[in-house]
């Protein structure tokens, strides 16, 4: 590689190198300016010999493309891999801030700060692991803390592919000491032994990182590599609380679980780890109690035991289905159960590629049970964080506020599917009922209906005649179409724009396989009404078409009624029709948190604040640990002009998920309404940065600048947005709000007219959005409200 000093000032491709900003075993890093896109980037120049030959270079390029698909606020994005003039380098997001290694001192960080950063890192690991990317070199030097307190992980997946500058370990270079791939003080035992690594390897590195943040010291501090290696392989670290009294018992438990020698004894996923971190942030008293004694065996081991019993009974009676009752034979004496949660079904196939199937079957079982009006059934969003957790079931039930828990497993083999399910009473942790079901895949819907019907019978809830018919009338389906549909829902539930596009492809594939598959049409309706990629004038008619097609095939699909209600609300401005569809959706599925949430948004826009608050509280009750429900509640209070309550709701949300875009935006808008302009600007900046400069959030920042008297900054952002609107759709309503804040009423109303012409969905908030209060006395504004059908 060329001498590094000679690179400064040089232009490679369209990258002008400005300064050197770092160096390490994985190469040297420079800040550069991308002359084509007018932005700063980081260029990582690979060490000489890191890529031995062209085959290694091609393999690395392919891996870099995979890494570039990682899109998460806490991961530094890789843009491309370039070879120019014989020099190979990665083009990465430039992250301003300090590496965590510089932030760490010999004193422990405050626990609140540790938890906030740890949760961000865990969420980034979860996203990467779900995409098959393992870091393998998690350490303080690979994490940058931005001035806003955002953690950014660098060098994802590179340790496996790059040969470091030096593989020698010395006392002086311990920070960069490496064996195989990784940095010695943070390496898991399996890495040191050269064994296979997986997501749990990152969990160990995370534990070492967490230990250092909480105590100010590494778990093992020997500076001689041989002794350090032996300690990692054979010794237990000192208990964190023995080094710092500020470490809580629960945090110590989490750290030591991450640092288990055997991967099987660690957290099995970053998702499971993040659930415990977020519980700590909530200050759950149950967590403190649990820390004093080890949890009882649960989760996988419970399911494994159930499956063993099921197989034994099936063999004994020679039947395809096993059935047993616990403390209440024949159902006599069964306790009254009015609420329950279906925990994620365990994937017993042993194939991680089948996770989508297990998650899809869980979601469909939840939907079946949620249609029973006498039961309160917790939403999928709140139960999925418990995937893989070994928490006691009684504790889970307490956190979700339910009377009972359903847990079980699913296994697909060839054209057969087997589900086992078990009902556990929360207050006593007693097994009330268990059963196994074995069917052909084309009968999977009737299988799910039978499970729901049996559970309803066991908990003694009364089914209405309509509910009874729905649970008995499940049709056969095309297994391939159903499989494609489940893959679509799996991607849809990840809630990123890339995954939405993937979901759309699978829904279309399901329809190609079965033109009468109503649920797949409902999925496409969801995509088109929710997408920001396609302009509303194009997207909303498609959403309407697919929702109507779904309902023509099956009028009982609650989600299709919700999608049609959304179209009538956001696009047609058919207020009575929208409310009718929302009510029908809730009638069909009383426990559908999303239907309640969207109905709340509709009622907010209509100015019916009290009714809106009733619906959002119902959504929160059904989705108690959902971050999204919390931020939505904040917006409901905001549009009700109850700004203090909006701030309270969104602050709680940010405490649980510090990078929640909607919550930061709501905090910014509420601060504007209260005249706290500096706070408003800071929150709106965070929302814009976390959303990767989504135009709606940038417009919110421009409005905040304008009201704070920073007119030049507001106009610059407005000019940028206008330029962007010439390339793709930017909601005119958002631009109108900026003009209104600048006092340019004519321009604001002209932009609202454009919003009307383009059927901009954001215009539905015109009646209640305080951004337009300065226009309300204008005759043209009042006329526009009448045309939309909203009373002034």
C-alpha cells in the first residue's frame, strides 16, 4: 500500500482524502469528501497482504456487498468496496465522535448510561445476526459514541476476512492483540480454540465490553498473552459488584451470563439479551427479585420436555395426536382466564432458515385467538421479544399482565407440520392443558383453528356463533403459497423499507401460486398504503384494489378491513367509510392492537381527542411492551394538545429505545408548542439523523429552526427539500408547515393546494396540527378544509 502520508490531499475516484483519523490491525482510516454526493465519508485502506490474491479480493467484495445491506442507526454503513490505482479500500459512513475506548476510564460509567448504550449495541447485533452477519471483533475501539449519545458499531464482519497488520501479541500492543480473528481481551473461548463461531461469540464480546463499561476494568487483565488466554479459557472473572458497588445485581447477572465459557449457557440471541436490558431500563421490580436466585428451567427445556412426553404418549396409544390434562381433568375447576399471551413457538427443525415459518405460525395462532371477543390476547409485537428467553413464565405473564401463557413448538418436515401447545396458569405456574397436532401443510389453517378452539374451550370462554363459524370453517390452502406468504410477513414485521420491498415480492409470489389467496392480497394492501417509496396517487389506488380483492375472497380478514380503512382515511378522505371499516376490523379482531392504533390516529385527525385516547390506551393494553405503541400514544396526546402528557409518553419510549425516530420527533414538536425552541431543535435534529434524513423529519427540523429564529438554517433545509422533491415524492404538507413557520402564508397555502392535488396523506391532519394555526383565519385555508370534508 502507498505511504499513508502521501494519500492526504489525493483524489481516488470521486473521493478527496482530507485527513487520517485512525489506524489499527484492520488498516488505516481517513476522512474523505465524496465530491459526487457532497458528503464526508470514511475510507478504510486495507493492510498490505490482507487480501492475498484476486480470489480473496472477489470473496471480500462479495462480503462487503452483504455488509452494505446492513441498515441500522447503530451500525456504521458500508457504502462500497473500491480498488483504485492498485489500492483497495472500503467506503464507509463517516461517524463523528469518540471511540468508546476513549470514553472509558478506570472508573465505572453510570449504570443508566451503560444500559442506554448497551441496548443500542444489542439492537444493532440483533439486526446483523438476523442477516447472517457476525462481528467477531466487538471491542471499545470498534464503537463510536456520537455527540448525541448514539452508539455506532464499526467494522462489522471484517475480522473474519482481513489479515491484521500484526498477529504478534506483546505487552505494549495488548489493545490490538489478535489470535485468529479478533482482539484477545474480548475474544470468546471458542475463538481462541479456533472452533466455529456464531452469534453467541458476539454475545461474549458484548459481555466483556459491558463488564468494562460497568466496572472500568476488563474481565481478565493479565498483560501476558499466554496467561490472558488461559484465564479466558479456564477462569471466572471477578464478580462485577466486587469491583463496583454501583453495579446492580441484575446487571451483574446479565454480564456474567454473557461471559459464560460454554456458548450454550450464554444468551442465545441478541434479541433475548436486549429484552433483559430493556426490562432493566423500565426498572421492573420483578427483575430485581429474579437476580437474587437463578431462574427456573423454562423456555426451550420446557418445550423439549413437552415434546418428549408427546412422543411417548403417541407411541403408546398409536395415534397421531396426544392429549393430556394437568391439574384439571375434564376441565373441571379450571380457573377463570380472561387474558393470555402466545409466546413464540420454538422452531424444532434445527434449521435457522425455518425461523420465518415458526414466527409465522405464532402470528397466525395469535390472530386466531385474538378474534375471540371474550379474551384479551397480547399482540405479536409484545411477545416476540421473548423468543428464546428462559425467563420464568410467571414473570413473563406479570410483565404482559395476562392470566395465562401459551407456549409450544412447531416442526415442519416434508409436507407435514406438527404443533405442540401448552397452557400455563400464570398465578400458579401450573400446566392446565397440553396437546399435539399433526397435519398436512394444506390443512394448516384448520390446525390453527383447532388449537384456538381447544384453548377457548379449556379457559371456558363463550364463543359467539360467528366466532364459532370462523374457527370451524378454515379452508385448505396451497402450501407453497402459504409458505411465500409467511416469508412475506416475516420481512414485513422487521419494519425496514428494504424488508417491506422483500415482503411485497413474497406476497406477489403467493398470489402467483394461488390467485384466490385472500391473505396475500391483504399483505399487498398493507404494503401500498404504508409505503413512502411510491407516491400516494399511485400507491393508494393499488392498496384499495388489493384490500377489496382480499375482502371479496374473505370478508372476515380483519387486517384487510384495517387496510381499507387506512385508504379511506389517508387517500379517499371518506371519513364515514373509514370509521365503518375501522369498527368492522375491531369487531372481527378485538385484540388487534394495530387496528386500535390506526383507529386512534383517525379519531385524532377528526378532532375527537377523548375517543382517540380511549383507542390508543386499548392498543397499549394489547401491546404493553411495544415501543411503537408508546410513541403513537405520544402523538395522540400531541394532537390533543396535551403537550406535557405527550412529552411524558415519548420520554418513556426514548428511555426504552434511545433511537426511536417518532418519539424524538414528537418530543421536538411538543417542545415547539411549549416555546422551548433549543430543546425542539435538538430533538428534531435527532429525529432527522436517526431517520437517515427522511424528508418529513428534515422538514420538521426546518420548521423548528424557523420558529427558533434560525432563518438561514431553515431556508437552507427548505431549499434542499425542494431540490429533493424534483427527484422523488416529498410530502407537500411537510413543506407547507415550514413555509407557515417562516410566516409565508401564501406559499404555505399554495403548497397545501399541491398536497390536495397529490392526495398527500399528511393533509388529513390539517384540522388538528398546530403547525397551521397561523393559517386558520385565512378564507383559502377554510375553503380547503371544506373541500377535504373537515370542518374548520
